[in-house]
């Protein structure tokens, strides 16, 4: 399966292809894998975290990516970041460097702890990335 195929499961090889595709569009930006493929080696999509600007959002749209934050992330997305999807590639474009770095740290904590469930990842990301209390993080994660 290639990274833009909409069927099946993404592997590390798919993540590598996704990173190459996004890097070809945005060659000078900081980016890193995140999500379940990064932490567990498998996932339903390849999440690529990028630190960029609104201009970079336009470049991704011109390359065939579609904004998906409202349908996939609900109220979590904001003016600080946006999600864009093309097939199995999910680009999480952060407009705030501070938010990007908190997201990177949250992903590293998940990987180091060998977190295997989406609920666990959501709790860690809520605490580290969004800086909320354990109670709020658990409440948010209970919807997954």
C-alpha cells in the first residue's frame, strides 16, 4: 500500500513514504511522524506533524490535501493548528512553534511508555500538549 491509498493499515514504510511526500511539498519545514504508526508501528493513517504557516496550508491544499480538522477533531482544532488529509496521510500543521514542540514531547512520551491505545495517547497529549488537568484529559479520552 502506498501512503495515499485509502484502504488498509499504515506501516512504518507507509509513514516513510508519507514523510517523503510532505517533505517534497514543504521541503524546508520541521516535521516529524506522530500518532499510532509512530508509537506502535501500525495505524489507520500516517500522521505527520509540521511546524509551518498559513502559506504552507495553501501549498498543501494546492497539492491535493483537504482540510479535515472540523470533521475529525471537532473543537480541538483551532487557529493554532489545522489537519489536512490526502488518502492515508494526515498532516497536522501547527502555526505555533510552542504547540509543535509540546506535541513532539507528547508523542515521545507515548512512544517511550509504549502506549498502545488511542485513549491512553489522548490522555497524554491532553496533559502535555494542551496542558490540561488529569481529570479533564480523562474526560476527553472517554469519548474514544
